[in-house]
């Protein structure tokens, strides 16, 4: 009797896993506008809504190779932007790394999260994009519960440690190819938009 019961549980678990995989794959479909894709360039993937996780499918151990801009902050903190990708949903995802180049642990500053989002501790919700040509500033997108569409949970960065970050913004007009990325305490970084 216990063998049958074990078999049923395993079969049920297999069905549940298959259902989850099917839903996951179904969610990845669509969005093909019929335009040919450039070979050798990965298509941008949507980053997670919150957490210090990197984008799905991204290797957390390998450092991104392309560097669009770097910006120095306080106490040896360096912000590196690896991607500023225009997404089909009408937004731009900026992603990169924040590295503590100092000799002591760095405690994240409250100014990174922005004044209006007290609930998003340890986030980069205070970041902005500036379209100088269009004379417009863009703020990090929020969901329906006022959570930022950006990395959250960055409270401490150990000496020599790097943490990935991302932030999503409304997309400027397609004629805009460069924007200034600002995160409080860092120098402004000019980045070229891809996509």
C-alpha cells in the first residue's frame, strides 16, 4: 500500500512540475513582431520585480562584459551600467552592478530609495533618467501597490563585493538614443539606449 501511495505522490508531483513548466513556457512566448533579430545579441529579458536577484537566466557568477558607463559614489562605491534596453512594453530597463571598492562594508544610503517610497528599503527607486534633448525626467516605474520596478533589499555591500541592480523607467521617444542615469550620491552617467 505504501508503494502505491508513493507512486501516486510522485506522479502527482510530476504532473504539477509539468504544469508549472508549461505555464512558464507559455508566458515566455509572444512578443514576436516579425522583425529579424540581430544575430549574436541576446534578447533582453524582464528583470524581477524586487530583490537583489539578477534577471532570469542570467549567470550570477559571471560579470557582465559590456560596460556602457561607470560612476563613482561615496566610500569607494562604483556603479557600472551594463545595459539600457528599450523593451517592447514601452519601458527601458537599466541594469548593472554596484561594487564596494572600499576596505569596509558599505551600508546603503536612504537617498538611493527616493523620498516618496519609504516602504522600499534598500532599493534604487531614487534613480532617474533624463532625456536632455526632450527636456524630460523619468522616474522608476511603480506597480499597483507602489513598489518600485527595481532592485530592492540592498542594505549592506561587503568590502570588495558586487551586487546586481536593475531599474525600469517609462521609455522616452524612439528618437532619443542617449539618456543620463542618475542615482543619488553618484555622478551622472550618460548611457546609450539599445533596442
